[in-house]
């Protein structure tokens, strides 16, 4: 739940939902009933299925909270369908999951370990510079990277297909 909440919020905002917290709660309630029946089809992904569930909930949510009258039938033809799951690139999805996983494990590491990891992996500094900045050996920099990556992989296991 903690892993997917930011992603659901992002999808809801993109579809024009203002109250993303309420919408996300509705999606999770819907998933409680739908997940036991979920079976991945050939060429389909869990993420794509989750997006469709979220998109449908967004549509229903907007219909329920509409407070002004709808345009006449002539104006309805101007609306486009929501973007398909193909519009959400794999890179964007992976980045969101990895970033959320990193947020969730941040407090498990010392400041020095996290700083070494961040400078090496996020800022892209060479290990020798990171070691100098942190007052540690290059080997300690690589160990910090390994520890953080191992832990985040465990946290997000199964969410990256």
C-alpha cells in the first residue's frame, strides 16, 4: 500500500481528480475485492491492470462529485478518452517505485552510508570523489551502494516486472 500510494496519487492528478486521498482510498477498497480474482493475461502487466482500475475509479469519482450541470450533447463529442496505459512509460513507473522504495528505507541507514550512496548513484560522482568527500575508503563507498541497493530491492521485490 505504501509503495503504490504515490503512484495512484500521480495517476489521479493526471486525470483531473482534486481529492486524490479519497480516490486512492476508493481504489484500495476496490482492489480488496478485485485482487483475489486478478490473473495476469498474456502480454499484460499488473501495472497496466492497476492503471485501468484506477482510471475507472477516477471516472466514477468525478461523476459522483460533479456539482455543475453537464454540457449539452453537442459539447460531449469534444472530450477525449483517458490516455492508455501505453502512455505511461516504463521508465516513469520504475522511477516512481524505486524512489518510493528509497524513501521507505532511508531511516535504516547512517547519514554517512546514505550520503555515499546518494553521491555515487544519484549525483553520479566518481567513487574516489565520494570517498574523499565522506572521509571513507572507495571500498566503503561500494559497500554503501551495495547495502542500500540490496535493501531497496527487497522492499520493491515483485513490483518491477
